[in-house]
C-alpha cells in the first residue's frame, strides 16, 4: 500500500483533497 502511495502521489493528494472537501 505504501509503495502505491509513493507511485501515485497525485492520486493520493486528490483523495485527501476530496476528503477535506467532504468534511
């Protein structure tokens, strides 16, 4: 899982941003 996050930082960032917006 960690490797995936490092490989796709853009996706991870987008998910965090979406989560913040949802909150």
